[in-house]
C-alpha cells in the first residue's frame, strides 16, 4: 500500500470553516479552487507512488510501442525542419484562416507550427493507406515548377495517376472526353512506332509530332486513371483552384499541402507546410507515396491467404465426384 505524502505545514490544524473565514465571505470560490488544487496534487502523488519504475516493468510492451512512435515522430520532425517545411509566405500575403496553423513570424515571414504539420501528415498517411488498401485511385496534382518533378517521380513509384504539367479543364467533370483523348494519344504512339508516319507529308508529320508532344505532356500521367479517383492530393490549392473546384463538385476528398497564403476551409484534410520549396514537396510526397505502397502491400498480403484457400476448398469437392465415378464403373 503506497504511503501518502505529508501535507504542507500551512494545512495542518486548519479546518475548512477557518479557511473560508480567513478568505472572507466573498472569496469562497477561491477557497474551493485552492482545496481542489491541493486534492489534485495529493492524487498525483498517489499515482506517482503507485506506478513507480518496478510497476512499469510488469507491462514492458506499452513503453516500447510508445517509444517507437515517439522516435518515428522525432525523425519525421527532424527531416521536416531540415527540408524547410515550416517556412511560410511573407506576412503581408497571409490568409487569416491559416492562423491556427501559424506558430509565429520572423523577418516578416510566417513560421508554421511543426506540430500541426506533423498531425496533418500522419492523418493523411493513414487515410491514403486505407484508400490504397481498398483498391481505389489517388490522383496527385502539382503543376508548379517546384512540385512537378517530385509529383511525377513519386506517383510513378506508387503506381497512381498524376498531373504535373497542366490541369486541363474538365479532367474530372468531363472525364469521358479525357478518356477519348487518351485513345488518340495511343493511336499517335502506334503511328510513330511503326512506319505509317512516313506515308504522310513533311508538314503533316510535323503537325502529328506536335500534337503528340502536347498530348503526351498533358495526359501521360492519366493513363492509369480508368475511373474517377476517390482522393486527390494537391500541392498548393491556391494555384490548383480549378482542380479543387472540380473535386468538390464531384464529392472527391481533397488532401493538400497548403501554405499560409491559401484557404484551408476549401480542403478536407490540409497539411500545413511549405509548398514552394523543392525539398519540402519532395519530403511530403515521399511520405505519402510510402503510405500508398504500404496500403497496397497490405491488400496483397490479405489476398494471398484467400488465393491459397481456394484450391484447398475445391479439392474436397472433387473427391466425391471421383468416388461416384468409381462406384458407377463397379456397378
């Protein structure tokens, strides 16, 4: 049984009536607050004596799990700071709705709260992993120069569609037309791969090559998007306002890397961070791509036991048929 710590000297020999009389009739509320504060301190001392170091050794798994999570979070935070994810825009360009995500300002530049960035990133990773495990599509959008290369590289790595050059109006709301243009792109590729393009005149060949380059640049990332995506990740929703508008019209969930100059109320799951730094965008895209790959791997591991169980279930069904055939031949 743990021993209670001795009360302070000024509490000894003082009744509650004397204490309230000392404070006066008008200060009874303050007296209650002090009494409950003292009770809270006594209760905390009790818990500290109850859950001492030997008691925690009896449940070693929880501290290990918590320590692993804290270590992972610390590594992500360190990587964020090195990549400059916490840097925002100039204070004169800020959006007041971003105030909950701002830690302070220095040299007329807003500094984002890295805790909010970490919270948004972990939520986004968990959500994208669940979406990928369900077999749905995730569309990555980032057409600014700082984000185009990272978006294309990480999207190809995780096997998801992307838009890294230009957002064509109606990519989602007029998806049928976009799919027909992808068919035209495949026709031009087949024409260029063979000798059929030599049958055209020089001027026509130049026109076909120009059409191919333009369509390849704008539609190449959408080849694998055979249906509308469930989630769309956006780098800088202020620049990609048309994509955000189409996603909201179709009820597609939006996840975005959002800076201090954008409106977070337009995004379902914002990740406050620097959307103008190349290293910052690369770091966020890499984390999200890893989450998508982990979700796909979880789906494959769950499907493998089902595939193995199917032949085993079919084998007993074949045995009665063989026995019936043998019995008929004997008869």
